[in-house]
C-alpha cells in the first residue's frame, strides 16, 4: 500500500513513517520542515518538502491512503495567530481531503485531539466519542471544524477517520518538550525542578507517540466498515492523570529534583478524562503498549544519556512555538509561515 503521511518530519510523523515502512508500505512524506531534525532515508520513502496549503493532484499520484498529521500542533501555537491555525489546520486539511477524494483516494486518517472535549463531563465520568465538544482554544476548535468538514465529504468512496489523540509523551527522532510529561521531565533534568504552573488538578489523558502512530496505521489499513467516518479516542483508560500525579511520577524518576506546584498560572480550564474503550475493541490491530511510568523512564534515560545534545529542554529546538517565533524573527519564515528561503536541509 502507498501511504501519504503529511507532517512526516514531526514528533509523531517520524515514528509513524518508521512504523509504516517497517510494515512494508511505500510512504510518501510531505512536510514544510519547520523544525529540521535528523535526515532519514529509506528505499520505500519518497519525501516532498512542501506546504499542505499548496498540494496539487499530481502530488497524490499512486497514493492509496493518507495519514494527515501536519498541523500547528498545540494550543500556544493557536494563540500565536488563530487565523493561521484555521488556515493550516482546518482549511488546508479540508482542501487536501477534497483533492484526495477527487483523485479517488478512499481513506483519510485525520490527527484530531482529545482536547476537543475541553472540559470534564458534568458527572465526572469518562468522555467517550459521543461526548459534547467544548473546545477552549483555536487549536481545539480547528480540530472540531475539520472533523465536521471531513464528515460532510464521507461517502461510499471516501472514508475519513478521526483519531482523537490524547496528549503525547515519549522519545522519538524529533522530540518535543512542550508537552506536559516531557516538559516536566525536562525541567527535572535541566533545572533540578519539577514546576507545575497550574494548581495541578486538571486531568489529562496521555499516550505514547508509538501508540498514536500504531493507531493511525491501523486506521489506514482497516476494513472500511470498521472505520468509515468513525472517531476513535486514542490512548488507554489507565492513562488519565491529574497533572499533580504526572509530576509525582516524574519526581520518582528524578529523586534529585524538587517538586513545586505553584498555581501561578491560575486555573487551567482544560481538563478532561477520556474513555478509550472504542479503539481498544473496535480499531482492528490497535493494542497500546506504553504505560506512563514506562514512558517517563524512557524520557529520563534519554535525558540522562545526553539526548538533548548540550541544549536545554526549553530550547527552540524542542518547543514548537519558540522554533516558529525564532524563524520569524530571523526573517526565515514570513508571517504566513511561508519560508522566505529554501527550507533548512534535514
Ligand atoms: N503531540 C500531541 O500531543 C498531539 C495530541 C493530539 C493530536 N496531535 C496532532 O497530531 C499531529 C502531529 O503532532 P506532532 O506532535 O507530531 O506535531 P509536530 O509539530 O511535531 O509535527 C507537525 C509537523 O507538521 C509540519 N507542518 C506544519 N504545518 C505544515 C504545513 N502548512 N505544511 C506542511 N507541513 C506542515 C511541521 O513541519 C511538523 O513537522 C498534529 O495534527 C497534532 O495536532 C498531537
């Protein structure tokens, strides 16, 4: 099977690409390469440097399925310029989907997010795929609106699938340290301090990047009737954690670090506990492997063994918003996040 993976140079994309190649698929990668990273080559990998806003039908030649990961990938980036999040995350995604449908690509796996639920269920129970959307950021709204737009395209020949991923953790070839688990571990290692800026009470469902990648691949190859126009929460029921509990687990992995829960950032409205039963029972082949404790151990080992390569965890290299801002300040990216010169070599 030939799979187009957009955002294949990102945190999840590199892992998804590796897994797809290991499974024997041909992969076409498309990425604007905002964040550089180690080059990777493979006989069955064709890579395009480009913007999802510019994809042409020709780029999709021979593709059987799309795993669409490219996006401005978190809340702070949405806050930078909500219009850009709409243009890239929603409008370009829907344009790509329409183009895919027009050339006969039948499967479109979309990286959505559990953040679309926004706030906890009134009864404190787990939110399943039928729960009400209460997005509290431009990023989460872009995912809600894209799911709706993709749903309108679904028909006998075109099957969108919505992967509502929990918040990712873990080590990959292009690691991020702007996500809660990795961020707390990064602070523990670099500063000897685990600093929680909220009051620690918000709930976050968590999932390892390898399990997200596995789920996306399962959705790309599943029989149509199992996934057609379906949403799946991606994670595991035993990985809904309050932030203070995440911090306590990180503290166990870094006994030399101090833990403070400051509450300085004020209340965090984002808090949601999610049910993952549907994917575990209904997404053929999906079996998440990583517990949070195992993931923290992996991140700790990465940090202790020099994985940051002399940089701090909060260097722009590892923080998506900082990387984009730095490239804009340097004039390398224009305000529309278009390169003003050839992208950095990977
Ligand atoms: N990481 C998480 O915790 C998480 C959770 C839920 C959902 N998701 C979703 O999963 C997807 C991947 O997340 P990630 O953590 O790998 O993010 P990432 O920022 O590491 O990777 C995104 C990739 O997309 C590329 N990209 C961005 N805009 C582009 C454009 N206009 N054209 C072409 N390429 C572009 C970037 O260069 C980058 O390589 C995103 O859609 C994100 O919203 C991530």
